[in-house]
């Protein structure tokens, strides 16, 4: 379980952590799938999960809420130093809206590969939205 704050109240969310089998295939960004997924953005220290109906209910989210829920933050990485918290919802990466964890991780990876020094995340926390720039590790 993950303890988060949502709309000023503490909540506990159940999280299933697992590992794909060796023959599992990853869908492409534009596969149109609504299947839930989890993702990691190790370059900046994030563990992410999709907004499933269960998560939507547990976190009291609007029916049209898109993005990825931050399930974990590595305290030794840039995301934690930049103020990202478990329970935050990432709704855009570099000003491009994202629908799920897969899109967030792919957009962060693309930003890193393109030589950017940081990635700009639009984060929802409670009733507030904020942009947070998270630097990539240098060297």
C-alpha cells in the first residue's frame, strides 16, 4: 500500500507490484489500449501507475482525469529533490498531455535521449496544478 494525500486528506492506496515474464510484449505509445500499466522513470527516480477505476475511486478523482499516479519516489534521485511526492498525478510532460504511465515514462526517456538537461512535469496535487522541472543527472 501507498499512503498519499488527496484533497487535504490522507489516503491509503493498494498497489500491486510485479514483474513481466520474459516473453511479455510492451505495447507502443499509440496502441490505443486502455489496459492498466505501471512504469518507472529511473533516470529521475519515479515509480508510476495508471489511473484505474479502483485508483480513481480510492483517490476520489474525476471521471475524465488522465495521467499517471506517482506510486513511489526514490529519495536519492532528482524527482524527490524537486518536490515530487507519492500520490501526485503527472498530467503532462514537457507541455504535452499524457494519458497513462507508459506515456509518461516514454516522454521522460525521450527527453533524456534528446539531450535535455531537465524534464518539465505538470503535476496535480490535491486541487492545485504546478509545473515542476526535474533535472537529469549530469555525467
